């Protein structure tokens, strides 16, 4: 069907495709797959479109019989009505298309938490916990209690958040075992990109929240007790700790990989630590390439900076051998 002369094509926002009364199948295609209620609404909309087409034919006949001027007047009278019809049609289209889709749904790969929920939480005893995460169940619950408030996140429209205890457990498992990422993914029901995202976050929260609680120098009576225990072990007075370094295996970096090779012929970093008689860490320094000498690691450590600033190993001073003053000190091997 063609519009009469003087009838602006497309001015009403109607579909630009020529439509006859028999073109109702277009709406059937549009609303295919929708429920029965939507099909009824589609039928109503089709009827509205048919009425619009009939009105356009009426305007065309008026142009032919009464002249262009009268036809244009009729057109202007019907224009607002047609616009309202088209607006109602558009709203109905959106209403029908949204039926049964009130909430946007996203496909998320289903993953299982059977190993974590059943085996780790319910079946494993403390000895199995120690061999798996290098800590008992009680220590793990203590860590979760301290870190969970800082790590809380809200669910989104796209997916539910991974709980804080699962993120902490997956991180501790990966750090304790050095396992393949895909093994950790299967055990804790998380995705590869997800675990790569939250592991650095968990590690940083551990350092910020638990570091100040446990990595600290003893003072006062606590320091005196440590010195007495060391004296009982080795017979030397005023010792406050024992110091050494350890290799932490890493994959060879792309830049300056030779600097990370150690004497055992694998790439590693140096973990420089100081412990008391209970093998509890008092201070750590890490991140240095293994090719750096132990003495240089000590000179560059935060521990040495605190000693030079007078923050630690100052009091009390023990007087021995006819007035010789002996401050607190740390035992180390000949490498230092």
C-alpha cells in the first residue's frame, strides 16, 4: 500500500516496511516463544496495526474524492490519533517482551563445594587439617574471625559473591601446598580468574591485619623470659632471637632470571626471618633475589633499620666481666 500525495512518509514513526492486512505474521514472529498471555496481547497489537492501515487507506480515498486540501485537513485531524496509537503500540511491545523477564538472568558455570563443605569442614580431623592447610581447624577459624569483617562483599545481579571463608581457605591451601591452580579451583569451587583476583587481596589483608598482632618484638618481662630460655638452651646471656634465611621457590622471572638462581640450581627468593625459642617469628624480610648475600639482605632489612634507629635491642643492658655492657643481640651463622 502506498501513501497519498502530501502524506509524509515515516512522520508518524510507523514501521517503514510496507504492511498489508495479511502481514500480521510479522508480529507472530516477533512474539514467538512467549507465553499464552503474550500471544493474546500480540493479537491485540496486530488488530491495532490493521486499524492504522485502514485509516491510511481512508485518507488516501479522501484525497482522491474530495481533493488534496480536504484530504490534508483530514490527515491533520487524524495525525494526533495515529501518534497516540503508535505510542500505545510501542509500550505494548516492550510490555510483552518483558513478560517473564522481570529479572535479568546470566549464565554462570556451576561449580561444586563438596570437598570444602563436606570433607574439609566436616570429615577432616586436626591432623588432616594440619597436613592440608598447615594449621588446625581452630587456627583457621581464628583467622577467618579476624579477616572476614574486612573482606565482606555483597552479592550482585550477576552472581553471588564467594564467601570470605572460602577465599581465605583457597588462598591458604594454595600457599601451603603450592598446588596447581586447577586443583585449587576444583576443590574450592571457584573460577581461574576469580582465584587470581582474590588471592593477592587475601594476602594483603593477612599482612595488614595479622602482621601487627604477631610480628612484633617482645619487651619488658616477655623479653626477659625469651633471654632466659635462650640461656638455658645454649648458655649465652641476653639473646633475644635466632636469625637465618631460607629459599622460597619461584618460577623464573622474564627479567634478570639469572639473579634468582640459588646454589641448589633453582630460582628462588630469600625469606630472612628472626624467631624466638618457640620458633615464633619476630621479624621477616622477603623479596630479595637469592643471588644477594645474606649479609646484604640483613643490611637492607627493616630489622636493621629499627636497630639503627634505636627502636629494638637496646634495653636492658647486662653488665658482665668487670663492667662490660652487653645489650640484647641476635644469634646468626657465619654468613652474617
